[in-house]
């Protein structure tokens, strides 16, 4: 939810000044949009590009956990072109002349009507790829970038058929192609000539290399007839391509938004958010908030499940008679306090030593629909020397896997535990809870040395703090 404090200043490298300047995102957006899309497009298409630009800026901004400009160390964004095409307001005045006021007003309206909106996938700001014209269908990310991005999936699109880039012809001679690729083609002699499918095929030559028969298109001709028709001097001939004509359909890498397609959909009455959700699979469009340093996980909803409980289900019992049900509840209560101090809303599946069936725990979580479900447990093994921490997530739960890695690395760093890794499991709660879920096996209660740590109440607080730090670090990279 927007809190009215979303005006973001970012560090921008200005090539003309050769220096870093602070720019408000809101004032920078119209200049970027103007450089990246046809200003004569429909307003809803301009709004699409505005949301794309804002998403790209927020994704890069270090204030939101972004990596900034890869070329200029201290900059969030640069105006050289490799962070995104840009044109200054002064240059736009020269370019548009008498149309400047009308065009600039259109850009400002697009910015105002999409205020603070960015595209996210699983609460994470997306990489908002776009191109001019897809030519009939966008592409899957793995065909371009060699890795699968869930929101960059192929969609059919004939909306861009009226684009000037729908079909283009470019001719290059073979010398140019050799130079561009730094290769050398095999030179053909007069006795050679490769088949050209659909044009010249089924060439039959005698032992001297003279063409006896040749198929041209769907006709089979004698070599002499072929020569007579084309005015060739001899049936001892070959050929080599000198010029290659390339016909292209569409323009750009084909990922994400097709701009001409978006404009056509807008002409038919489509709205910006509908258009973006068509081209970017499974995304959400929401307002960003400035990170609050004191409450970095503000408004996140987390369900914590203290494993076991009650006389019916005590869990593991250690040599010092400590019980898993008590330790898991103690950690959960401490974790609840830590997360609430950081701004989260936290619900426990049990707050006392009571037995709660797994099905009831799952129903609680599925009714609440939290951002995350975290189940706390102690581990056991027949060998009392085994020690360490491991975290489980359900197969395919990518966000769960990412958070699990943040948590276990923080636990390893702060508690000096043995990191036994993040693993896949099909435990009942992991596969029944419909949001991202984790099962944390904190330590081995069957190991007397590990059990002894829990005789000190401060140790559960340290565990809770390390888990909370992992969750906070995860959300540094989220919206």
C-alpha cells in the first residue's frame, strides 16, 4: 500500500557533466519514456512504457537492494544508453519544436496516471524487457538469455501487423558477411555449384564437369537448354552466391512487451495494466514503497508453526530431558517478537503446549494466505555425534528456496552451526500449505552438546534473531 512517501532520489551518472547527480525518479521517467517509444502512440501504450521504465529504475536503485549501474560504480543509473535509452528535456524541445508542449503533457499524464506502479513477480521487481515489434509472437527467455524466466513466456501477437518493422528486407554481399563474422567462404570453381533448395537441384554432370541435366524449380532441363535460356557460354558452369537477401519479420529480441502490439491493443480499448499482464506472464502490478530502515518487513504476513505440542506429540527428547515441543515453541515466540519489531504481522499456529493436528495448521495458513509459512523443529539421529541445521522446501517453490538460503547462511554466520544445506522434501505441511513454506530443523536434540546449548534461554533468542535476519535480508530484494 502506498504511504505517500514514495518520491525516490537516485544517483545518476551524467556523461555531459562527467559527474554524479541526484535525480528524482518521477522527473527522470518522462525523458526515458520519450527516448524509448513512439510519442504518437496511444496514451495507454505510453503508460505501459512508463510502468516499464519505473520498474527498471526501482530494480536498479540501491535503496531497494538493486545493484545499480554496472559501468559506473557509485551510480544507480547512467545516461549513456546502456542502462536505457534517454533524451533530455532540452533536446526534446529542439526535436519536437511546436509539438513539445502537447507531447510533454502526454508524458506527464502517463506518469501521473501510473504513479508509483511497478511490475512484480512473487513480490520481486521484474526485469521489464521490451522490444519494438514481435512479428507474430514474443519469445521465451531461454531462447535469448539461456535461462528460464517465468514471466518472460511466449505469447501470440498479431497486433503488431501494421508496424513498419513487420517485414523488412536487407541485402548483404558475401564479402560483407565474411568481414562481419571474420570467416572465409569456400570459393566454388566452374565445375561446382551447391544445391539451392527449391531453386537449383539435382545437378548431373559428366566426367568433364559439363552439366547434362539440372532441375530448376519444378522443371528438369538439359544442360544445353539451361545455357541457351540464360545466355551462358558453356555447359561447363558453376555458381556462387554474391548477394544474400535477408527477410526479417519484427524488430528486437522478442522478450516481454511488443510496443507496436501494445499500441494496437490500446487502439482497441485495452488498458495499460491489461496489456502488460498479457505480455508478462503471471505478474502483479502494485505500488512500491520506500524501504523503512526501522521496519524493513513492514506489512509482511508470516505464519510460524512451532512443531509438535501437547502430551500426544512431544517430538524428540534429548539426554537432558529437553523436549522438541518446548524448544520449538520458545524459538517461535522469540521469532514472533523479532519479526513484529521489524514490522511484520505474525500468527502462530499454537501459542501454548497444546496438540494441533497438521491438517488444522495447514487450514490456518491457507485461510490467512501469508507471505511465508515457517515450521520450526528439532532434528534427531541414532548417532549422537551428528549435528547441524537443515532447511526444507517443497519442490518448485523457488521463493522458498531463496529465503531458505538467506536464513541458513545467517544461522551459520551468527550461531556457527554446521550448515547441512537447503533441501527438497514432500512433508505434509510443505505440500499442503498453498503459499511458500519452509521446514527448519534447527539442530540435533539427540546430540548432547547441541542440546546443552538450549539450557540457556538466550540461545533460543539468538536462533530467532538469526532467522529474522535471514528473512529481512531476503526482503531487501523484494517489493
